[in-house]
């Protein structure tokens, strides 16, 4: 009898974390490697947020807090939703966890029974299907290809909903594609979901503040009549460069929020008290740097998209948000690298790229769509220029 649980055997380690770790190991071994796998802003946490954390330490705010968030942080989150999304919540409709991933994990663990279905549009963030599997549910993958800008076609969605469907996961701006759902896009999806009141919606809004060229962010809880079925997840990691602080939060129906707190009470208990104090300042303090940073990401996006589209065999859509691109490498299939290895899949492509050129990216199949790869441009322009030159040279070397 194996000591490892059957549920754990169903899942795999996070591919994005694996790529980032592999790049670190190669660097430590003295290899010249540029990692484009991590979804982490290269900007530092703003000083006012750091100072709030230091003050919390000096004030002795280093004890246990309420399981699912301090009153001060819940108040700041309530105010954020009202100010930025015109959504009214009360403190008992808010949960705070140790990162957005933790909140999603808690939500699935708290609500899924064996065999419950969760619609996961692909390309998807790598952890969605595995979290569903761990919770005993069944991920139902709905492919959204490049012809539809990697977004859900509402008429297709209808075909995926069954009596067993419990959740659908929406992610806009998207990881891995950067695709964004406009208000009209979301309203069309909502028309389908309104006909199926047994289906709940998990809206992953973690990249809300990383959008370009005047794109107006809209979240599905803003649609009248759906809010009571929506769990809206967000966090401080991306917009405020606080990935290591591990604070995510969500707003939703009281019954779900209470159930999430019950799960959390038997796992992590409260998130870091110091990180929570810092997050109050993040949400309540100056927001001026957010647009400045988004503008910087946009310049990087423009450079990366053009450089990729200048490479024979690669095609790349221009995303409206996040800090990723999801180019196709289908035009390179069947070619061979300088070691004679044939490129038969996107996994072959990214492995050969890393081995021959020292550029770490993530294969599209890890996100549920074969024939693509993800680049994170949340790194310096110097790194991006070097990396794209190497990617171009590598692709030209394929024969």
C-alpha cells in the first residue's frame, strides 16, 4: 500500500514553478540563462507598503489574527471593491488567504463533492485543473483557440454545462495569454450563465490593474442578478509587486466565505499579520505607481510582440493585459536543432531552446493548449532584448 494519497497521484507539480527552478539551478551552475517563466513583476514593493510592514513589526502586530483576515484589511478590501468595481460587500463577505492560489484552493475544497464538474477554459493557469482534482472534482477543459483570441465563445459554453457543473472559472486579464474580456464579452457569457442557476462563477481578477491602451476592466459580479453566485478573487501580488508577501482575497456569498474560513482554520490559520498590515496600506495608500508600471509593461509587450512576429515560424497575438504573451510555435514543428533533435511538440521546442540558447519559457501544453509557449515579459528590457535575439537565432538555426 502506497503512503501517498490517491488524490495527490492525480496531479503534477506546477510547470511554471518547475521552469523557474530549472533556470535558477542552471544559473547557480554558472550557465548564462534568462528566465522568462516566472509570473512575477520585476519592480520592487513600493516604499510606503514596506514602511507599513516595518511599523507593524515595531508596534508588535506580530500575533495571530482572525483566521480569514484582520478587520482593518477586510475594511480596506470592502472599500476597494466599492471604489474600483462599484460592488457593495460587507466584512462577512470577504476572505483573506495566503495568496490568490490559497483562496482558490480553499474555495474548491470547501464546495466540491466527488464528481462535481468545473469548467476550465484553456489556455488556463496551470493550477486550476489540479486544484479541482485535489478537491475531488472533475475539471472540464474548454479549449479557446487563437482564432477566438483565446477567449470563451458563449455559444460553445452552453454545450459544456451539465447538471453536474458546479463552477466555471473566468480569468481576465488571462494568465497565460494576456487576453482580456470586455464588458460586452462578459455580458454575453452572463446571458448563458443566467440560464443555469446551479453554476457558480470564480472570477480570477488578479491582473485587474495590468491592462493597456485604455482597456476598461469589468468583472462579472457587476452584472445584476449574478453577484450572489460569484466569488471574485484578487490580491496584492501583481499590481503591488508583493508576490512574496502572500496575500490574496475574495468577496462572495456569505455561505461560501464562512466555509472557506472553516477550511482555513484547519490548515494555515491566518495569513501573516505583517503582510496583512502592509496590504492595508497597499489598497488604501497611493495608487499612482500602478499606471506608471502598466505603461512600462506595455512598452515591453510592444517590443516582444513585434520581435516574435519578425521570426519565421512564430506568430503572436497582441494581448490587452497581464504581462504574458502566448505565441504559436506550430510553424517550427518537424524541424531539427543543431544537435539533430526533431521538434515534434511545444515541449521539445522549449527544452531545446533552454538547452541550446539558455532561454527558459513554458510550453503551451502546460496551460492546456499544444503548439504554443508562454513568455513572461515581467523582466527588464535589457533581458528581453537579449532573450529575443537568442530566440530569433535559435529559430533560424533550426533546419
